[in-house]
C-alpha cells in the first residue's frame, strides 16, 4: 500500500491530521521531526542551537529519504522538508502527497504558545511565516497530489475530505 504524506507549513495541523488519518486507515503514523529527535536523542531546538539550520536540514534529509522507503504509513513532514530538491523527489515517489494549505493568520494562532519551533522565536514571527510561505507554497503545490484547505476547519472534517479524495 502507498504511503500518505502530509506536507505544509508550521501550524497546518500535519501531526494532528496525520494521527487521525492513520487511525482511520489503520496504518502506522510517522513524523519526520520525531524521527530526527529519536535518531539524534536531542530536541529540534537543541539541534538548531548546536548545529544550526544547516545541520538540522542534513538530518531531515536523511530521515525523509528513509521514511519515504517505508510502505503503508501516514507520514507528517516538517514545514521545510520541501526545500531540498532531493527531498521533493523522495516525497513524490514515496506516496500520495497531501498539501495542508493554511493562512499565516491560522499558523500564528496555532503556533503562538509553542516554544518548539526555532524559526518562530524571532521578534516578528508573522514576517517570518510570510517569507517562508512565499518561498514554500509553490514547492508544496509542485509535489502535491491533493491540496486541502485547513483554515477554520476542525481536523475531523479535513480528514474526511482527504479520505474522500484519495
Ligand atoms: C520547520 C518546521 C518544523 C520543524 C523545524 C523547521 C520549518 O516542523 O521541522 O522547526 O522549516 O518550517 P513543523 O512544520 O511540524 O512545525
């Protein structure tokens, strides 16, 4: 069975929706950030602290390459997983790709109390999210088989739409 791969920005709901989808489909749930943390034995913020974003991206690349070789899993990816062309190729050939499309307003609302995202510890997280979105939205769309709107929609509704469109 093909994998189901969720891409999209921070705060899109990839982990929440991925877990629900996995439950519905009775498949294992995988999360690239969790995989990196397990392999490294360190949290994402500590990896950024010690190795910088470059070090994190190398670890992310290795995790994505391996996770995409699995069969029959639901995989949630970090928001920047689409940045490297190699990753985009692996994700595309790794399964059906669902882009959880989300506005910057919603991203801010969903991430405002979260201290686990180093890129959002800047003075102006809105400006960061807008800049990231401008670069990444075309990349998410480039590899997506399905684009699903998640703004103001409960996760269960998003899950139903994905299941209907698979
Ligand atoms: C990042 C998103 C995070 C995590 C890391 C970098 C990004 O994952 O991989 O902090 O570059 O957008 P989530 O999208 O799950 O928050």
